């Protein structure tokens, strides 16, 4: 089947988030882990390619995204979506803007939009400023993110240093007037040479207005929620057949393993709640890991009953994270933890684990690559933007959920495992 919309996500949790929301329409969605080595085959109307580029240097990110673009274009896509985090995880040296400009140049378009809003998950944009709940981004826990500390809430100020062309805004007052008003504003900005347009959105209805007004653009960028209305709009335009995906989904039998590398405020709360259940758990301290190596952790894991859902976590408070980074360096501390959790995933799989809960974008990328999965089938949502997925690893059928650090309720870990028991 020819692909209608080609999507590129800058991390693995973001890719599953996007695929999950697109799949709500009932249309077939295919999620690829990295750019496939083979030409497009058995493609879906909505193809999502998951990259691990969120914190990559600009040139590296652009190269990997353009490789994904070429594969999607070969699959037949004529519309493209560049997906990044709903908290716009990108400092002034980040790659969101450079990637967007590279895609614009390759596609041949002179304007695109930026809308990381996800009201259902508490992410909104008002007068160009991004909020997490009712708190400006720069006052939220994201200000202490270990890799991309967000110290400014204004998306135009964040984006402007990253791009070479003018940045503009379509504010909430215009969005409230409807799709025609937004479309007219985009056209006016385009005539003035404004290439990068931030759009306000404070409620779900705003997303539909924005998607309706901008769906003619060959490239859209944002969080996953702005793409959610697109399947219905494409169906209205006669571009998408009204066919629901009827692929069967069965949860594989076997033990479970939970792996958490995220240090977000929500993941800290989720880990604490899961510890309250009495499940076995091992906390990984990067400083101890640097001194003792992976041996003690792996020995502990090998002795665990996977039926009890053991948790291995490096989740910690901001002060502990800063202390480890000061001693080891941010990149090295992160790499050590990712490598360890990836090893845990493989050992658990070989010991009979078939259900994997993974928290954190970088951790999800490391674990998924270690398991050797190349394509995920989207299953039921555990929380908005966080689905179970089904895949194969070394001949074994696995259930895998990749959770963005800030997503889900405090009971997410236990909720995730319970959902599989009902499939």
C-alpha cells in the first residue's frame, strides 16, 4: 500500500506516542525502528520511523532525518511530519530547527508550522509560550532536565537561534476564529517571508483547527497531538480509504521486566509508587556503576523471579543526577546507564521475560536496539500517547512499551502490566 504520511520521530518513545495517536483513527500505522535497510515493502498509509536523534549534534541529526525522508518518499509519501517532544526538548544549540529547515529544502517548501501542544497530557501553548500544566516550561521540572534543560518558555526565542529564516506566531486569538482565519494568517506570514510559524493551542479543539488549516503544507512539525486529526481530514479529502486495521493482537505469555532511565518528576513518582507494591527493585547509581561495573546489577537480575516484574532503575532526583554528571560527565553518565539497562533487557529476554516496560527516551532507544527489533505493531494505549507495542526479538514474541519520561499517571507501571492481562 502506498504511504500517505511519512513521519520521522526524534526518539523511540516519541515515535510510539505518535503512532498510538494516529492509530486511534483505526487506520493502519507501521512503526519502524531506525531507517530500514531494505526498500519499502508492506507499507502502511501512516509510516513512522523512530530515530535516536533528540540530543544528537545538528549535522548528525540532519543526516539521519534526511535518510529517513528518502525512504519514506520512496514509499510514496508526499506529506511529512517531523515529530519532537511536547516539551520542545532543545536548547539554542539543538537540532529541531536545523532538521526542519533541511526537510523544507529537500521537500521544496518555504513554510512549516511548529505545534508541540498536547492538551490531553497538560502541554499547551499560549502567545507562543509553552506550559506544562499551568506552569511555564522554564518553571517546570524540565528546567532541570539532565540533557536539555529548558530555561525559556517562549518557543519563538527557543527556535530563532536554531534557524536561518524568520520565525512568526499565529496566536490563540486567531486560532479561536477557526481554520479559515488560521489559513489566512499562514498565507499572510508566507508572503512576508516568515518560514517558521509557531501556533498556539490550549485545548483539543485547537489542534483540529490547526490541522485543518495547515494540512495542505507538505511538512508539519510538532508533538504527536497535532497529527491526531490528520487521518480524519485525509479521509474527508478522499486521500484515505475508510478501512480499519483489523490485525489481531495477543499478549505474549512470560515474565516481565521494568527498566527506567528517565529522571523526570513523573517517572520519579511512578518508580516510588511501584516500589510501594513490594516488587523487587535495584537502584543503579552511575557513580557506583563506574566503580564496580555492571556485574552486581546483572547478578541480582539473574536471581529474580520475572513473574514478580522486577524493576531496574536509574531514576533519581535532580541533585543526584547533577552530582553524577559533575563526576562522570553528562554524556558518559547517560551512556553507562543506557548500556546497562540494554544489557538487562537482553538477559531478561533470554531468561523468559516477554513483557517489557521501559521509561525514558534515551533508555528506550538503547533497549530497543539491543533487542534487535526493527518494526513494532501498535497495541492498546496504557495512557495518552503511550501504547503497548508488539514485536519480535531473537525469535521471541514480545510486548514492549516505551514511555516518555513525563507521560502517564503515578500508577503507570502497574497499570501497564494489568492491561496485558486483559488482552
